[in-house]
C-alpha cells in the first residue's frame, strides 16, 4: 500500500518533505558521527550542548514568527514588517543570550568566545527559520526544505575542514557560517510586498505560535541541558550518540508541523482518522529502530558506545513515538485557529508542561535513574500534552457545531 493511500490528500506533500527530511537527518547523523569520532566523546557532548542551548535561546527569542508568517497570504507580508521582525529578534536574541550566559556560568565549557558563538548561531537559527516561514507561506514547501538540506551539506563540508585543521572551535563557528550564508540566498525568493502591518498587532497574533514552538521544541533540548548540569559532557555525548540514531523516528515530528500548520488552516482534518493512519506507519518503524540500535550505534560512533543501555534505548523509542503523535495533534489544533482566546490559554498551559513539568521531571528522574530518566521525563510530559491537545480539539469542534446550530 502506498503512502499516498495511507495518509490521504495531503500525503504527497508530506511524503516528499518526509523523504527530504530523511536525507537531512541522515546527513546530520553523519555529521555527529564524524564529530564524535574525530574530536572525542567529551567534545561531542559540548557540541550537542551548544546545539541545544542555542535552540533554546531561539525558542524564547523568536516570538513564533516563523510559523505565524507561514500562515499569511502572499499579500500580507510587507517589507517594513519583515525588517521590524528581524530587528526585534536580533535584540531579543542578544538579551536572552546574556541571561542564559549568566545562568549557565557553572557549566560553560572552556571554549574561547563562547558567548559570541552562542549568540551568533542562535540569531542565525532565528533568521533562517523566519525566512523559511516566509517561503512556506507561498506553499513552496519543497523549496523551504531544500534550503534546510543545503544547510546540512554546507555544515558537513565545514566540519570536514575543521577536522583537517584539527580545530574543534571552528566546528562551532561553522554552524553560524553555514546557516547565515544560506539566508542571503533565500532572501530574494520571499516576494515581499509594500503593505505595512502594525507590529503590535503582529506580536499579539504570534503568541499562540510562540507557545506552540515552546511546547514542541523545548522537548528536544531541555533533557540535554539537564544531563550536562546533573552529569557531565561525556555522559551527554553517550546519550546524544544513541539519541541521534533513534531520532530518525522523530523525522515525522519535524515533517508534520512543517506542512500541517499551513494545510490545516485551509482544510479540516479528522483527528482519530489521522492518528490511526500515522500509527500504521509509526509502530513498525519504531520496532525496527529499537531492535537495530544496539548494533548500529556502536558500529557508527565507535568503541566509546559499546556498552548498551537497553532501558535507555526503549525509553527513547517510546518518547520519540509519542513526540510524533503529539506533533500531529498539536499541528492540527494550531493550524485550525478555531478560537484565538481559547487557543492561547490551551497553548500557554501546553508550553508550561514542556518547559516547567519537563524540566522538573528531568531533574528529578535523571538524579534518581541516570540517563534513562531523561526520555522517561519526556515521555510522561508528552502523554499529558497529547491528552490536553486532543481534548482541546474535540472541545473546539463541539463548540463550532453548537455555534452553527444556534446561528441556524
């Protein structure tokens, strides 16, 4: 049976973006393998900490602009508004980077110009994703995802150069070089208009998207920061080696919001039917990855990963599977835009679960169970979030039916 028949009408776009995401994740996996082998497990842990730290800064500094812009029509994004958005994110990225630097002084690695490396890449992620959102609003999903693929290719090339130079510091700088250079190529493709929109109105409308971004992305990165704080860069390197391979399962979690936030704003999806379809594909993939991980990860990442932690692997599988399911439920809810006031309250609580509950559970469970506590914390948080979002969708649909009947 073809993916098109399984997933339905939107499947052609989803499957194409999914396949490109497979290539992106594969190149990312190769990049991480090379860093782990060429620079050692501790430096690999520093690299993953840098990646998670900068992405957390992006979450709090970006205001959710990228996904908000993705919902706009072609004539709704003006040049002045776009310029103001970039300026605001530049300032907020600097402020959040300073706050994070002060809060994380005790776990800052001995890397020269660490603060500026963190700030530069955090802003690079923000700028890149906002530009990507502007391309997606034109429903050019393939073009937007191709730029993400090109970013990984450029970064991989620079990593090889770093290895030749035997310079780990250049690895961290390369991340900013790769992403910012592609922004310059993306900008002419945005088709910005002369319409001017009030920035205050825009900021108000981006709140649900900021909350949704925190809800989703905080789950990727809080565990790594917690592991580094409670354990060590070396332990984080071990955790990242296994999670990088298992994260192949999370490709769906990247793909679904990328397409569904825009598509579900234009058409209605049946949640139960969508969940059945995604589960049909998810379960065999999850089992396959779980069974092969103990053999593939040590082979790919080297002798330092030979000791296999089976409970850690299967808990990662569970957490990653729940993340894919959550991404579908949340994308459908966010894209529907049924009631802004009601949605803001739901998404605020949802974001609180990702940040507060997830952080507290990570600290408690990692302290008690070690590395396995990180995916356990994520799995518990995701289960609660799925129930919350599914309930919100059913409640919103019921509200719409009742409103229509009262009008009739």
